[in-house]
C-alpha cells in the first residue's frame, strides 16, 4: 500500500495515475503504508496547513525508515532542506531535464490523452491563454498575447486568470485583449495558444502540463523557439516571433485536430516520460 500526500493529485483529474499506482491511500497520521509519495508543496501562506501536515508526516515516516519519494513540482526545496533530506532514504524528483544535482527527472505527466471535446468546429477566439496566475508569466504573456493583440487587430485574443490587478486588466483591455470571466474553460473557446514560459524554464527544460490540458480541449499550442528541449515533440509548430504566430494561426486553425492527435501519438511512441505509466513505474521503483 502506497501513501500519497498531494494537493495536486485527485480522483477526478488523476484517475488513470491512481489506477496505475495500484493500492494506495491519501495518507494521514499513523497510516500503515509500504512507502510514501509526497507531491511537495511550497512554504507559502496559501499552503500553510498542507505544509505543516507534510512536515509532520515526513518526520514520522523517516523515523520508521519507510522509503519516501518527493516530487518537487514547484522547485521549492531550498539547499538547506535538500541537504537534510539527503541524509535519509529519500528519492528526489523534479520536472526539469537539466535539473539540480541530486534530483531525478520526472515531468508533469499527462493523466489522459483522450480528447474531451469534438473540436473540428469554428471557435470564438483565434488565440487564448488560461492560467490561475499570469503574474508569474508576465514577460512572455505581454509579448505573445498583449503585443500580438495590439498589432494584429483582425485576430480575437482572450485570456483567463484568477490573479490580476485592475491596472493590468485595464492595460490589456486597451491593447485589444478580452478578459474571459466565465467559469467555462477558455481553452474550449480558442483555436490556439502559445506554450511559453519564463527564461528559467527554458534553460532547465521544464514544460508546463497546462498546455497538454489545452490540447485535450482541442486547443493547439505553438512552441516558442526558446523552448529548445521540446522542438522534436512540436516539430512544425515552432514560432520565432509574432509574424510566425500570425501565419501559423492562419495555416493551422482548421486542422488543429490532426496536429493534437499527432503530438499525442509522438508522446506514446517517443516521449514516454510524459505518460502516466512512466511516472508510476519511476515512483514505484523508488518505493520498492
């Protein structure tokens, strides 16, 4: 029986992961398990209770010498925490190809590659972006979305986020961006998005699974050239600048179904590290 501690993994969005992992429980104090998988949460105010529980369980299972795997999804473990953890029987994983010393590579896996919608349709927006907090991605967002919407007036561009200031919202509105307030997924309403990230993620080879979620909803991601580690997966969809983006939207908007299916097929055959099976095998191997 594997114990799982995670704010991210749940029975709805990760049903295939949990099915593959076999016998498991979402762990509490004093549960009898053969090993512990922790999806590490940062020490931030919004995670206060989860972080306290995480620290308590970690100490408990270290004392009884159970194997432990920690997935540092947010790259939040600092040097002091790392040095303390490496004293014990703990495996550290992170979603970066060129990661930190002492960490093994585990990308954020795709729980399912089943397309959730019929998407051979005409959609409301040419280009969309959806994320809880765009402040973290502001440099890339301003270029690929704000500047694009300002220059290419014939395209309809929209974004959705929970964290944005009124000042920034007004600026984006003045630049022809539409703020999507509905609870319906914006990726369902757009033909395409841009799989951009920040400079650090480009450097270390971290790919945000948010864009795979977009694909499952029929929205094709174009890949900035800076994301060089993933050129092979997105061959033919790599963009250098806003003109490329405009041209690709014109070329591929109506054939996005084929493009999405092609990327998922590449993952199944050549990029298995993104699959649920790979993630589960790596976790189980380090908990045995």
